[in-house]
C-alpha cells in the first residue's frame, strides 16, 4: 500500500483524467500523456483555460516548432506559463488568433513573454468602434458598387468589406466588431 501510494500517476490513469476533467477526446489525451513532461506542460497550459484550445496549441503549434528546431519539450523556448498567457490574450480579445500565431513564432525565437511581444510590436487588437468606423466609412464611400451588390442580396460582399477592414488595419481590427459595424452600416 505504501509503494502504491508513492507511485506517480500512471499514463492510463492520467489519460482517463484528461478525458474526464478536461473533456479531451481520447486521441488528444493519449498524445498528451505519451510523455510525463508533455503531460505536465499541457496541464500547466490548460489549467483555468479552454483545454481543447490548449491541447491544439500544444500538439500542433508547440510540437511543430519543437520538431523544426530539433528540440525536446523540456528544451522549449516557450514555457508552459507563457503559452498559457498567449491563450489568455486570445481569450480576452487582446489579440486575434492570426496575430497569436505570429506572436508564438517570436516567442519561439526569443523566449520572451507574449505580453512583452504584443506591447513591443504594437499588436493589440483594435476593438475601439470609433477607430474602426472611420476605416469602414472610407471603404463604403470608396466602393459604391460593392455596397449596391450587398443591398441587392449578395451577402458575400459583407465578407469582402470585413476582409478589407482587417487588411487596412494590418490585421489588428477585431473581426467580430468589424462584422457587426459593417453589417449595420450596409443595412442602412
């Protein structure tokens, strides 16, 4: 009994816990418990966050970077804490998922925290409706043909306008905010 009490959590038990506690599919849980260090890294990232998102970032972005650099998880320039902070920045709308991939790449090169990178590079997502409305107004005024198409029932034009606003702001405009404002302005 004493030996059993001192044993660390075994992979099968950890996998079941990841499925139960984090709601992960069996495949993802299996990949994450294949190594003790990977499981520990994932748990640090996922605690208090969306576990499926954390699993996706660990198994795709992190594993891809580590493989490209020929590193093991314990040599990762991106700490579990910093990857968790990156996911927090996405979740709270500070940065978009697209910008997060760029920030992650810089984290992999420099080892810096995502907060530091976002601040240094001015990558915060713009959610200020006033700033976004000016860009939208210019696009609507400059593209009467697309406005007419939308009003004639071509709803795909909405996506074109959203894309143009995102492009004009260097990817910094919050897509949800842009979508709402463009839809409202085109409906007038």
